[in-house]
C-alpha cells in the first residue's frame, strides 16, 4: 500500500520512516491511513505548505522521494516551487512571500539583478 506524505525537503528518508514507525507503534490498532500519517508528520515539523516536498511511502518497504520531474527551486529560500509563486518581468519565479521580503530591501531580481 502506497501513501503520499508531504514533508520538509531537507528531511532524510530514514527520518520520515522512523516517524511513521513511531506513529504505528503509538497506534497499533489504528489503520495507517494517509491523513493520520500526514497529520503526525505535520505536527512534528510544522512548515508552510508551499515549502513541502512529496514523498511516496510504501508501507511494505522503503520510503522514496518522488523524483519524476525536475522541479524548480526558489533561489531565495532554496525550497521547491509548488504553489504561491510570482514570476518577475525577467522571467524568474519565486515564492510570493520570499520575493516580497526581498523587494522590501532591494528593487532588483535576486537572480539576474535586473531592475524592477
């Protein structure tokens, strides 16, 4: 049975696997539904939704990071760009919160230094 888990991208596969096993030890009579596992993982590492990465968990084997398509990364926070994205006139994309904070300090693109 495969379960989709969203977690911070800086976590290792072993770290997520350990937390899932911990949840299963704490709840031996509860089926490991995705929403239960996701709530537990999210409570351990609270993070904004657009900064999470998708992991595929096979409850019978290892946890694998989904590596199908190369994803863009915000060059300000270095996390994957999922939702909540703004694209500047020069074509570079960033998380909305990241670029708004950047623009409070500078009026240039963080990548190419084009004036905005």
